[in-house]
C-alpha cells in the first residue's frame, strides 16, 4: 500500500523556467514532509522540509507548498538549472517513530 | 563531518548465495535505518535501530534477512539465501534520534545484483 505517491515519473524543463514536482499522500497522520534529491550512484540528500502547521516553506530557489485538505504537496524550483537534474523523492512521516515513507520519485531533466 | 559509509558499493551474486552489507553511521547518531530501493521505486524501510536495539523490523523478510547493530554503532545487513527479487540498492541512513522529525542522512548505497 503506497502511502506516498508521485504520479509523474519524469519531467523535462528548460533552464531558467519553473519546475513543479507533485506528491500526494493518503495517511492523515503524516505531519512532516520532506523532499530528497538523488544523483546516480549516490544516496538521497535532504533538500527541504515542511511541517503540517505551515503551508509554505522557502529555501533559496526551492519552495515547498502543502495543501493538507487535498493531501498534496509540491516542490517548486525557480529558476531551474542543469545541476538540478536528478531524481526527487517526496517523503512523509508522523511525529512518533520518525519513519519516512517515500514516493517512487520523479526524474527531473533541466535542458540547457 | 564524515557522512554515512557503506560497503561494498556493488555486489553480484548468484541466487541462493549469501551476502552481507556494512554500514557506519555518522558519529553520535543514535538511530540507524536500512532501506531497500528496487529499481523504479522509492526506498522502503527494512529495519530501524535505536542504539543497539531494534525499533521496527516489521517489513524485514526475517526468513532470509537479518541485521544487527552491535555496540550501537556499525551495522550489518545479511541476506541468506538470496533470491532474484532481492536485486536492489540497499541504503543505510542515520539520524540523531528517532523521536520527532530528525533529518535522515543517507549513505551511497550498495547495489546488489542477484543472478
């Protein structure tokens, strides 16, 4: 049972434009959400997070939006750069236990 | 600060053979996780340790998989005997603690191919 879903396996964007990656979840107990970035042959690295008490969190070119009623979050990258080309995983957890549930990932390609 | 170390990086074995993976977490991190990532899927938690005790191993196939974290530092994950469907990347991660929202730091993973 996939509790975190990323329905777009891939996305291509021109350099300088906005990249929008989407994620949906089913478990209403999730209250913390993260995005991880993964390059080939490396482990995932933490990118940005958001708590359920917020609906937006920004860090430089990266912004995560959370819509709790829709159980949906999105990652915006503006402007997109070729170095952003990677697989992006959405993950969610509940307060107790710190177990993360990961989506299947979206492969982003930023075209120079 | 050194990151999470894993070895080997790659392993190819035949089905029914045994294999072991090693992980050294970030110094001072109490919680250690082993994930299995099958091609095209997200990482799936296999087992979670808090110091040297098991917190959650509900998704570990215990008939063939085992893991230990002696002395609460390094950890090994073993598969015995391996099946074709065990082909995956095995990721180790660590965090400061398990309660609350502690960032997990991942190692580079071990890519296992079972022939």
